[in-house]
C-alpha cells in the first residue's frame, strides 16, 4: 500500500513537469516553423534545430497505443476527398525546409457542401468542424491571416501524434481553437473549415480542408499519402 501511495504521488508531481516541458518544446517548434515558412533561417540550421526539438518532444510524450484514425471533418467521410481515388495527392518536389515556397501538393483536399462559398455547410447552415484524427499535441499553428498574405496554408495547424509517429497538417481553416503545446484528443474540435490561404480564399477554389500527413524520416517531416487511412477512418 505504501508503494502505491508513493507511485501515485510521483505520478501527479511528474505529469505537470512533462506537460510543461512538452509545451515549451512546442512553442519553440512553432517559432521555428514560422521562420522556415518565411525563409528567415538557413535550411541546415532549421534542419538541425527541428531534429533536436522533435526528438525532445518524443521523449517527453507518453505513448497511448491508439493507432486508429478518425476522419478529420465532422459529418463527412472519404467520399468528400477531391479527385478520383485520391489522385489529387502529389508530393513530387516537396521539401519541408522549403517553407511557403514549395510547389507540390502532398495533401488531400476534402470538400464541404458550400455552393455560395460562405464557409457554411449548405444543409446545416453551420461551420464544419475540423477534428483531430488521433490523440496528439499541437506543435505549430496560426490564427492570423488576411487576404493580402502570400501564406498558402492560411490558418493552419500541425499536430504531432506520438503513438502514430507522424505529424498531421490541417490548412485553410476559418478559425482555429488550439495553440502550440495543447494536448488534443482524437475527435476533438480543433478548427472550422474555411477559405484562408493564398489560393483557397479565391472564388475559383471550392471550400475545403487541406489535409496532409508526414512521417518523421531522420527527424524531418516527409509526406506520405494517407488516402488508405482516410478511407478506413471512423467518422463522427
């Protein structure tokens, strides 16, 4: 019994320390990501810093063994993915360290029913919720954007999923509800689908979520095609 109480006390004292450490690391990753997007840091320096920070974050995060995927749009499923059988995905030429200058499309655009482009679902007349596909922690995001910006992602979110060993990316949101260091649960509302981003806000672009997934290869994000995971994902 004595050992049980000691273990319990240690758990409650240790948990906040890990949470604080993880949050501090995420804030640094967010600052680094902003510098990469804007081209304010040399690629080699950015690579070294990112690898170090993501390794620290992995060491600070528990593994919960949840490997299921949830579809990232509430009320929708894989049939909302653009293209045919996911052929809108193209990662050729993509490099994370290129920041906002990359030309590839290592993502799936998931379209909502919004003919008048007001950002609301035509059937519910409500915003469409963007959900975390798995448990994770927010490593980068921004809720600031205007249509004079050249930032392609608009209001975006990056989430690190320790149990999956990947990072997911959610872009073009109208509003986000998380910040760097926030721990999120699978299915948690993290944003609402919007039309922010250099191309996404233009009339020629249907309203959609830009969704990407990345493996960590030698400590850096490398995109992979998550189409199969999205087709099998549970819905909410």
